[in-house]
């Protein structure tokens, strides 16, 4: 009888002590639980993607397998770690339910052990979560690249070189449907900078965008919208469609010269591919012409490669001063049977036709 009472007393003391310890930690457990849950919900949303990457052993790409290895660096994979976190959170789910937590923690410290395992999980895996998301993001990018290439079988992968050779054969804009797309050939090998003229709506800006987009595609390792391309890897610098800012109190002209300053500063560091569309629109004609002349000469001095589109035909005379560097190309329009027609074909020389007055007459403005 004495032994029974003794052990009964011991059990009571043990239970009370355990519960005292448990309740001293319950605040910490309940406070940290939402943080673990938020982490789990975030990871669970991407668990399927992580699992698919882990199981893709059949893909032989060295780059993909390098990424996949980042999900398998510990004794268990990233997906297994997420499943473990889920089980631990389920075990801790009823910690606030007194009817459950008191019996479970009287003698076993059930929730305390679960909490300890959660802290151990955090210590081991928390630092890897960012890299898991980086893997998912990079695989998504590679998958998008692969889809782009697969969906455009007529596009060509460019040949790369280190001799500043840049040319496109049958270049088009990838966002224009193939049946409507007009392709053009251009080379920056013999003359590295183009002065592009053309009447309104003749295709100058679209051609500049086609060059810019395809240069970006080439820099990303994707096929370009061309029959053939040779590309020298370089930074792309663009000044197109700038706007003023009422909030900053900056005019269109000030925004443009800021952009031009940035372009010049980057050209001073290394040769770049430059696309300029109708410079200095926000100033008077005389200043605009003089400024355009000076900018082109600056581009020549800094060995820039690229295109400047302009309506000012006087600018084309610079090709006489720099015959080995500058070349004139144009887009033309024609008036046939009282209607304006465009062929969007790049031609040699300076634009000869104008259409602004014709369009205003056609629309009854003048």
C-alpha cells in the first residue's frame, strides 16, 4: 500500500511538473506556429513543381541536373522536407486544445518534442528555402525558353562571334504573325551604323523594335526571328518612346537627354548596340538637327553599332563625312490611285517620298 501511494505521489508530482514546463512553453509554440504555417503554405504551393524537378532524372541537360542537385543536397530531398514540415505542423495543430494537450503532455512532452523537431527543421532547412525557389524560377525560365524555341521552328539560332560581326538575314518582328510579317536583311559588318529615314508609318519604328527584340532573344540564347543571324554579344541601349513626368516636373526633352547621357556613359565603357528613334523631338528644328549631328558623331567616335531613325534628311549627309562607318537606308511609301501604299521593305539610300500632307488632305484636316 505504501509503495502504491508513493508511486502515485511521484506520478502526480511528475505530471504537475511536466504541465508546468509545458505551459511555460505553450506561448512560444503558439506564437511561432503561424510563421511555420506561412512557410509551409508557401512551399506547398510549389511542392508539385519541386517534385517534378526531382523526378526528372531522364533530362540529360548539364544545367538542369545542376539545378536538380540543389534540391537533393541533404539526407532527404526538398519535397520530403516539405512533407516533414507538414507532419510536424499537423502534430502541433492541437497544442491550444486543453482537452488534448494536457493528457499528451503530462508524461510525454508530446508537443514540446514536436516543437523541438520544428526548430531543428528550421535550423537545417530554412537557409535552403531561397535556393529552392531560385531553382524553380530558373527551371521555369528554361522551360519558357524551350517552349519558345519549340513553338517557332522557323526561327534560327544565331552564330556568335568575338569580332563585332553583326548581321541578320530576313529579319522580322516575332510578334507579327508570319503571314503578315515583312522580313528585311541588314548587316553592320562593313558599316557599323545606319541612318534610317522613311515617311510616316513606313515601318521605321517597327524595324527598330524588331532589331531590339531579336538582339535580346540572341543574348538570352534563344532563336531569333530570322533566316540566319550572326551576333556579337553586347549590351543593348535604346532611346524610344520616352515620356515626360508631371510628378517629377521633368519635360520630355529633359527625359530624353538624361537617357542619351546614360547611353553615352555606357558606350564609354564598351561598344554597345544602340537604337535611337527620332531624337530631340522636344526642341526646335535647328537645335534638333545640330544636336542629332553631334550625337551621331559621338556614336561614331565611341564605336557604337546600331541605327538612328530620323525624319531629317539633312542628317544623311553625315555619311559623306564617315563613308566607311555610316550607311543610309530607308523605307518608302507610294501613292497609287489616290491611296497610300507601304511595302515595309528596307532599301538602300535616303527616303524620297513624303506622305504627311497627303494624309492630312485625305482625312480632311487641310
